[in-house]
C-alpha cells in the first residue's frame, strides 16, 4: 500500500473522487480515486445523490488535509486508482460511508 498527502478536488459520486496527490519533492498529480471495499449507488438515482451529498457533508465535518492510501497502485477496470481516504482527525471516508448505510461492501 502507498500513502500520499492529498486534496479532494471534486466529488464525482458516492464512491469516486478527483484528487490531487502530493508525491513529494514538489511533485503533484491529479488522480481519480475509487473508494476501495465499497460500492455506492449510481448518482442518477436518489440514493446515489444522497450518497454524494453525504460525502460532501463528511468532508465539511472532517476537513483536510487528507491521506490517500492506494491499493498496490493498482487501477480497477475503469482506470481509477483504488484507495482509502482518511481525514486529519483519523476518520476514514470508506468506513464512515459504509457505516452510514450509503454504500455496500464490495470485494477489493
């Protein structure tokens, strides 16, 4: 697993976010992160819009900086990087999204 300091640039849906990862030595890269271990409803549904709003509220309650842990720097079938997002206060977005019932467990 690899760990990066990150900013969240945009919420795509309940389980996908645009991020900027700090690779060190003043090098940054923009990466789409697919939250590992869960599956949120599609944003075209009411449940999907709720999940997306919940992620925005989570970010407001747990402001950055954030840490992204990627899974072996492995991309999933749509080219997104699989990872977990943790706020400075130690809360994990992946775990909290599952606990709130806005996503279902999904094998990594």
